[in-house]
């Protein structure tokens, strides 16, 4: 995993606090997107859970796919669908089960997209979210990327 400061920013949030008319740092430990997704899932906030699962997946592909492969021919950043596609080749090289990447793509279309956009006609099912959480936990374990 590369460290360019973004991991620290994901795990901690720093604010300025004033005490006795003096500024001092105030640091909070943050939850990962997968932890937030689990928390929202337990609270039955399924759309919020799906949204954080999408963010965890976005973080995964940005960490997993080499930076040079995250752009198109015009040097524009690839979308999530394209990055998941690029992660297939990396997964093959790392002997990651192909079914995990396939599951991420299916979850993107059936869970993450409806959960991240206003769509009253597409319900989010509890069992689908549970499976998505389990899949991302497995991806995190197998790749050693803290989602």
C-alpha cells in the first residue's frame, strides 16, 4: 500500500480547537468506509450503507490498480466501472479469485449505483448489502488494503 498522506487523512481528522484563547490541534480517529457501511447496515440505513460500500470499492480500485492505469488515452480519470475492469488484470496477476472482481462489478450496478443516487423504484435489499459487506471484507483481507 502506498503512503502519500491519504491513509493518515482517512484514519484521522484534525481540526483547530481553541482552549484558553490558544489554538491547538484536535484529532479525531475516523472510521473506514467499510466500518461506516457496517454501522449504517446495523442501523438499517441501507442507502447510506450502500453509499459507503461504493466509497470503499472506489478506494480499493484506486489503491489496487497502478496509478498509470487509472486514466484513459486523454489522461482523464477512469470511472468506477472502468477501474473495476482494470482491476481484473491485476487480480489475475496476484491470483485473486476472479469471482471477487466480478462480484464488485455486479454490486456496483445493483447496489452501489441505486444506493448512491435517488431512485425510489430500486429497493436495496438487506441480504444483498450483507453479501456486499462480506465480499469487501474478503477483498480487504486478501489484498491487505484497509477499506
